C-alpha cells in the first residue's frame, strides 16, 4: 500500500509540478460556481457543453504550463501572426447576430477576437522586453500599432465590447512597463473628441440604443430598456442570501435576457444573494492578486509584463460585466469570466493562466 501511495504521489508531482495550486484552486471554484449557475439558468445540456469546454481549457492550461517561458517568448511573434488569420477570415466566412463575430467549425463556433485577449498582451510584452524601459515615444507608437490593428478589426465586425477589452489588455502591458499616465489622459481625450464622429458615422442603431438605455432605461421599459431593468430587479431581489439555487423567479420565468451568457451573473445574484456575489468577487480578486504576485517574482521582463497584464485584464472583464448588469455601464456584450456560457472565452482565459503558470514554473536563470 505504501508503495502504491508513493507511486501515486510521484505521479501527481510529475504531472502537477508546473501548476500553481492556489491559482488553480480559485479557477476551479469559479468554474464549479459557473456550472451551478448554468444548470439553473439553462439546464443540464449547457452544463455538459460548458463542462467539456472547461476540460479542454484545463488540458490546454496544463500543457502550456509545461513549456519553458523563454520558448514561449521566442514563438510569440509567430503566435500573434497566426492569431490574426482567423480574425481576417471572419470577414469572409463569419456569422453573427449583429455582424460577423463567429466562425462555424462544425463541432463548435470559434470567436477569433477571444484569441487576441491572449496573443495581444504576449506580443506587446515581447516587443517591450526588447526595448529600454520606460518606453519612449517611438516605442509607444509601435506598441500602439500592435494594439490598434487587431482592435480595429474587431470593431469592424462589429464587436465594440470585446475590442475595448482587447485594447485594455495591451494598454496594461504598456502601463506596467512604465508608460506615464498622461498618455492615458491623451488617449481618453482623443476618444472623447472622436465620440461625436463615432456616433454619427460608425455606431449601428442597436449600439446607439444601448447607450441611450444606459442613460435612461425607463424611457423604453418594454423595449430596449427591458434587459437592464430586469437585470437590476433580479440583483435586488436576491437580498443578502438569495432566493436559493434554482429558485430565482426572474431567471425561471425568463425575465432575465441572455441569462446564460451576458447576464449570467444576474442569475447568480438573484439565487445566491450578496453572499454569493461577495464570494465570487473574492475569488476573482484572489486570482488577480495571485497573478500580480507571480509577476513580482518573475525575473525576466516578458514574464513580468505578461503575468501582470493577465491579472489586470481579468479585473477589467469582471468590472465591465458587473457594471453592465447593474446599470453602471452600457450593455456591451461582455461575458462574466468562467461564469457565463462560452467556449472560446473560457478556453482562451484558461490558456492565459497557463502562461502565468509557465512563467512561474520556468523562471529563467539567464533572463537576458
């Protein structure tokens, strides 16, 4: 028996030595909670489908964690270039409700924009790692081009919410590299100046409706404002402890729109209440903090920038979805990480944490 236990222990160490167990534990907890929410909101069929995607994502996380981070750094330009191919292909063979955001691969739908959430910060970190820091103006402009190209393509699909998140993941790398905050002010000022042009020339009617309903959802309570009004009702009805798993009236009477995807967190709020929300947010904060801690321990600039940007990007994903369902931000179609139903988003997110674990497990001695 002792020999068997010893063999099992050696096997677990051999296969799990590159995994960061605290980070993995928090991610598993979020996935389990997400499956519970999906079971309540959409049934066992969705749980099986999402569970299979989580298994694929975890397998990818494990495999990537075993690759030396210096090897990943060498391959980054190729990975970035390959990720652009499906982003271009979506304009030819893509499909979607409001444009072309998905590619039907038969067994599943691929959302190419989700791949850039992983590959873009990798590329920006690779470029900045080769330059003296903090970055000077020419370096910032090249990094801005690396960020701007895929961001612009995603906006043309159109998918404004995902485009903003992709851009944010790249900007975080720049900020961690020492970019002065006044650059952020310039960027925000430019965006504000371009807002009237975007409103009259680029935004589609449904996007304008989302902004108008954010400002005054009650002006069309039975139409465009329905989504956010019902979401806020669900959040408020949860109270402190919630109505109970599978007992949410807003969810089970189909008042909550897109309750398995964009508004899945509304279902969680109604059924698990403030305590459930606080638990999930604490898990998210732990994941973010763990990524930042690993970034501080990294010896090479590429790993440090990539791990830090991964944690901060997750923080923004949660902030945007939470603000969206509570009426604090316009509805932009951003899922709650590992809670909402979605294959490409779940797998790509787990891949990004595989990169974080690779950076921790394979800290290079010679990090030039």
